[in-house]
C-alpha cells in the first residue's frame, strides 16, 4: 500500500488562488451580462436594475457552490487542485468523495473554518494529517498525487 503524503499549506493555498482567479473570470463575464441587462431594464422600468443585480449575485453564489461541490464531489479535485497535483480523499477509504461530503466540506465546513479569523484554515499547520477544520468536519484529507 502506497503511503500518502499530505498536501501542505502553500500548495493548497496556490490551488485556492488558481480556483479564485478562474471563478473571478467567470463572474466578471456574468457581471458584464448582468450590467447590460440591468441597464436595459432601467431604461424599460425604473428601479428594476436592483432586481437584475440581485439575480446576478445569486447566480455567482450558485456557480461558486456548484463548482466546488461538483468538482470535489465527482473528481476529488478542482482545476486548481488538478494543476497543483493534489486531491481531496475521504478518511474512510471510500474512493469517491461524493456530493454530500463535498457540500459539507466545501460550503458548510469552509464557512466554519473562516469564522474565527481563518483559524480553521491555519489549523493544518499544526495537524499531523494537515487537516483543516473543514477536513475534520467532512472526514477528508488532501494528498499529493
């Protein structure tokens, strides 16, 4: 059996930055479309641009959730993790992370990890398995591949 090497802080941070840039590009594109729709709606109906802006925010949030839950749930990796050659795995040895575990880790767990000045993210620096709070909550580890 191959011994797993846990992914460290810097490689995980770089993967996060890559994913952030990718999502930013997508959201800028969506923002441009929403701005155009909002301007056209303001011309047609006074004040309706606020509705378009709110819908744009919901779409962006939905893309964020969908991206992380789908990619980690089905592949164990986002594009940033693929580039950095790291992967999320379950501690119980089940091959697929699955969408439920991915949602627990990526959305609820990361929210909790960030609550106290990001301390939940930094926890991995002192943890033997380099687990963050969201890894512990979901029962996952991140390994080099």
